[in-house]
C-alpha cells in the first residue's frame, strides 16, 4: 500500500508542540519534587521551629496537640505571610526586578519573630543559593554571600528558572514545611509513623485552600503575628538540652 510520507510528516509536526509541552510539564514536576525533597542538602531537617521547646514546656504532648500546632501555623502564619510574599518574589524574579526581590526578601526576614527563626531562614537561603549556584544557576551566585537571604527568595528563583508554576511552587513550599514539622514531631513527642501520616493527610486536605487564600491577599493584609511560636523559639535559643539546632 502506498504511503503518504508528506501526510505522516505533517502529523509529526502537528504533534510536536503538544509533546514538547508534556515533556516540559513533566520536567517541571520532577524539578519541584527535587526542590521539596528531604534529600535537598540545605539542612532543613536540623530545625524544629520552636516545636522542641513547645514539647519541653508540655504545650505539645500528643498527636492531637501536634496536629493543632502544625495546622494552626500553616493556616495562619504561612498562609498570610509566606504564601503572598512567595507570589511577590516569584513575579519579581519573572520580571528580573531585583529591587522588588530585595524588598520582599527583607520583608520576609523581618517577619520572623525571633533571632533563631531569622538565622534559620538565612542559613537555609544561603545553603540553597550555594546549591543552585553549584547546579549552574548563575542568578543564585550573588546570593551565596548575601548578608540576608531568605529561603523563599531562593526557592522562588529556582521555581522560575525551572518553569514551575506559581501555584505548584506554593503547594510544594507548604508541603516541604509540613513534612519537616511532622518529622520533628515524630522524633520529639514522640509519635508513631502512622500518626505522622495522619497529620500529613490532614495537611494535604487544607493546603489547596490555604494557597488560594494566600494568593488572594492584598498587600495591606500580608503578615500575621504568632506569639506562641515566637516565645517557643526564643526559649529554644537557650534551652539546655536540644536535639534540634538553635
């Protein structure tokens, strides 16, 4: 049977853009998984964000109180501070607007309510800057020696460079934070692995709505105070016995 090679070639050309888009989407998903993986060598596992002090002070004593601690911070602090600022940083990186990047980087660091939380954010940001630079992401090089680099600033840089959507970036950022908090709770309370998965499952149900709410906040609505977290973190700075870094 004769073959219409021109028709076959035309079909291949027509399919190419769709195939390319699919490959791009899959690559972006894999890059997001790389960015939120516990194997990412930035040292996030070394911090409990005040939870260790909360456990020592009997504020967090079981699965129920650990769930409340984690989800309350997720629904309030991260929703109203981290997510809208991540959106600002993402758009600034997309436009190559360095002044806006620097502004929102300073704003986010200033929102951390204890010296320990500020130092953690800066250490994670600088570590991610070093990693991205070593992965040949030139835009990250200048942040390796920055006096103050927020983790979210470098996280959004990677997201824009790797063509991860803003929505996926926010979902991944929250998942990474929750996973670290659950891992800390499992060690500290202590909790069983199944209890940890129950907390993660509850977070999964809440994260999409939290992202949507955070992305819809106006500039005047950005920010949320967390006195309990600030007190716990401040106590942890001088706590005698610690598993996690201060």
